[in-house]
């Protein structure tokens, strides 16, 4: 192939590194005001009174809004489509605040400094209410109630076989407990939004947004307006990882704009505000139990979870459902059970973050697998090799095929590349007193798209100009991973057309066709398949037009080196010739549109291997070496794949060793700044080796699969497993800070 499979830099790389790229915060609209949000200092309270008079009197203030200005409409901030049944649990501004950082009021002023000062002049009297911060505690009798109906958001249970009988009859049974913290997405670009309420109730929004059409749907619900009155311009995204999905600042900017006479309003969150008042990765508690026989065969296992949703549903139900569905796709045992409960609490809101629940459930499962392997005195690679699924095996949760699942291949290839057997046998000889060394391995997966849980729809449009160039229109949003580059590769390959003759417009509700939203690893899988489909339709149409020009049947047309010909005719027609013929003789533009819906959800698998060094004096963990072998279907763009995997490994390392938003006993975050919130640094980066297992996956564009989320899932259990191996301990509460490591060494 000419374009697919070739390392290709992202099309906007030069603009980004030279500073030419335009982000939302770079926009300066005529008459634009600046907004600031006043947030709650208490975790749970009813607003008794709110006085905005001092703020309104400040020179330069143009609008102030409170719950009295908010539509009395409840909504869910992460709806997938118009009839999504997710609970509607929040208002734009509410008289009840439910976490420290919940929005109370907002101000628009001539400058950001004036808006900030005005927000500080708003006087609020709170009637504090009892609060709860732990999901397991929230579900106990007598716990403080976030809502009068109770704190249980959703209980979900799925089982295949008879888990209880399998565990009761197993000669060896092991158990574990795993817990994660709330984690900030850490995108370079904080949250920012510009909104304008035009005359006649036409709304316009500029922002970094993963799903412009979904946001349009939600704004229509909130304000009771037809979608045709709402335009969202999806601007360049400076990183998201799930944190810029759904509705956040849009309603506030629009209400302020309306009150300010239609002037556009920009709200730009600080880093601390982005960390607290948007989304976090869900904090969660999980409990695992597994039975094995003496030969190392799994007889059955169960995972129980308590997810901290925060006070609003958002995407929590979807995350829990994803955890449940994916858990059944890795190991062959006939007896598996997931029993999960998502609970409302008074902490920051849990939302989508890279991996969408998978890092949590598979960390629990993979550490449980390590424990089972030790219990039967078996090498953890050998134990996994015996129990992993094989290609086209049975997905016992969905009672469907797993597709071309190559996790077994990833494990065996990785073990050879990492020299696992030798290292595992010799690992204890590496200890030198102060330092302990350990090795870890983990296997896991992530899905591709949202089928069959929701309609997984992408619409793509391709138009041929009379100069032979083509225009691709898509609602897809590029997170920064190179989606637009890949879409152009697909068009180029299918039509045999150079990159510089392909233009692409994207993520704008009034100029681009519908897309369900860029999340759930669906950009490559669903979006790419839509673009391949419309490109193949275009290729077929071009053959038909060429046949008409050449006066022959379509089957007689040859296409070579970008030109169309047939035997007995010296003409070699270009795409421009065909476009002009269609325009002049057939009286039409050559235009193809496809509404594509993915009908299944393939798994992207991986096997990761880690070597760590633990300083027994300081508790510091250093990752010394890392190998990731990933099941990618066809490697559509190896350069983009490697970039995604490297970033995922660093993000997973942060989750394992450093990151976690901490709350005091009143629910107030105590480390909501990069000065206090530890993320991986350049000095933390180990040598990283990446390899692909390529095996065509039916349903993906040119047989390819997504990797951006799948590649983070095995990272935590690989690193934590290596630390546990080094210390001969069972550390299972994240992050593995030096303090936690030292406490474990004392036991």
C-alpha cells in the first residue's frame, strides 16, 4: 500500500510546534467579555441567600447569574444521543451544591481580573448538609444522602457459569482488594469555552469539544431550542483524554452572554479549577476472588466494585457497564462474575478518562492472577498462557465471538523479547541491600466503539472538485492523536490520491455531518470505517463516470497511477476529467455520503512487561525498563501508534506511582495544583520498547484497530505487580507513593 502502514507525521505538527496553531483561548471576538465562576467552598449545602449587588456595582461588570437565572431543567452532562436513558441529575446552577467546586454563580466583565474580583464580592449564605466521600460508605444504612432517593446510582451484575460453585470446589482460592484515587486528566490546555447568545435565540459556541453534535443535543435540551438554533465549532484540542467530553462551561457562557445583551463571553478555567470542577478519573474500590486448580487452570473468578461517581451521574453508568463487559473478554474460564455498584458522593465528579474503567478492573484482575500463580507456584507468564483466550474464541459475557483477539500472541512474543524466563528465574539475585528489583507482566484489552450498547454512528461525506482534489467532511474530533492524518491516509489509499489534494473539514455542527462523538476508542474503528466506506463508494462512482466517458462497461475500466483507461482508447483520464464531465454532461457534482454504524466491538489487546527498582530507604519506585506488545489489527500508521502507546505508558505510570487528588475530612481538595499534584516527569521515563502484533480485524478500516486507550490498561498492573515482586508484598492501594511503600516494608 502507498499510504496505509506508512509512518506519517500528523498534518498539524508544524503548526503546533511553531505556535501557528489556533486554540480556543487564542480567539478574540468583537465585544468579547471574560467570565469567572464562583464555586462552592463546602461539600454539601443549601443556598440560604445569595447577594450579587456588590459584584453588579463593580465598574466593568456586565452580567451576573445565579440559580435564579438558570433554566429549571435537569440534564445529564454526557448524553450519547437524544433518547439516552441516563439519569438527569443536575442543573446549570442549582440551589443545592453537592461538592467543593460545584458552580454557585458566574460573572461576565470587561476583563478577567474584574470578573475574578466581582466573583469574590458575591455573598452567599450556606446551610451546610451532611456529606459522604466514600462510595462504599455511601451505600451503608444511615449514610448522609446526596439525594433523598438514596445514594445508589446503578447496580450492575453479570455472570456466566456458576461462580459460587466453582469457588467452593476449587482447591486453591485467592482474594485481593484494590483501590484507586481520583485522577486529573493532565491535558496541557485547561478548559475554556466561548459562548454567544444571538438575537432570535440562536446560540453559538467555540470550544475544544470531543463531541460537538452530542453537545448540541444537550444544549437543545437545557434551553428548549431546536438543534438548528445551536452551532458548535470544535476548535483544536490541546489534550483531553476524556476530560473535554459533554457539557461543562457552555451553558454558563451562554447565559452570561444572554444577560449581557448578546456579547460573546469566554470562561477560561485555571489549572486548579480544571482539576476540581470538571471531571476526574473515578476513584474506586474493587474486591477480587479467584479459584484455580493445582495445574494452574482458572476455575472461576468474581470482581466486586464500588465506584465513586461524585454527585452527578455523568458517564458513570457507562463506565461501569464498560468495566463489566470487558472483564469477560480476556480469560477462558466458564465461570466469571462482575458485581458493581456506582454510588453518589460529595466529591468531584467522576467522568470518562483514557481507558474508560478498564485500568481499574484489569488491575484488580491481573494482580489477582499474579496471586493465583504464586499460590500454585507457577510462573505468571506460564499461568496466563494457560488461561488466556484465543482468536475467535467465545466472549462469555456477550455470548459472541471475540474476533481476531491476539492477546496470547502478544504475551508469547513479549516474553521472548523481554527475556522473561531468565529474568524471572534470576530476579532475586539482583538485590544489593538498599535496592530491590522486581518484574511484572499484565495482559488486558480495551474495546473499539460503543456497539452494541448504543448506536455507533458516523456520517462521512466526500466531494470531488473539478480540479481533481477532494473534500472530506466529518464530525470526528481529533483529540491530538492524529485522527485527521489517519482519515486522509484512508482516503489517499482508497482513491490513490496524493495527500496535498485532500482537504478535510471537521467537528462543526453546521458545516459537517453527524458523528456520535470522539470517545470509546471509536475514531479509528468507527470513524475510519466510515471514511473507508465513503471512499470506496467514491471510487466506484468514479469508475462509473469513467465508463460513461470511455463508452465501455465499468468492468472494462482500468485504474492505474491515478488515471482511468480502457483497451482500444488512448485516453488516460484524470479525476479532474471525470469531475468536469459529470458537471458538464451529467449535470451533477460527484458527491458521496455514508451514514455508517458499527455493528460490533472488537478488542484491542496487549501484553506489557516492566522492571522496577525500589529504594528500601526512601520508598521511591523507579521503572527501569518497559516493553509493550500490542494487538493493533493492521498498523495503519506506526508513528501515531507508537506515540499513543508511549503517552499511555507514562499516564499509566502516573496512576500507579504518583497521581491522586486528595481531599481533607471536609471534602476540600488539598493538592489541586501542579505544584502539589505529582505527575510523571521526563526523568521518570524508562527505556520503552514497543512492538505490534498485526492480524487483520474484520470491521476495522483496512483491518486496523484503535490503540490509544488499550495501551494504558495493562500499565498499572504491570508496574504494581513488579513492585510487589520486588518487595514480596501485596500493595494494592494507589498510588504507590514512597510513604505507602515504606509502610508496607514495615509490616
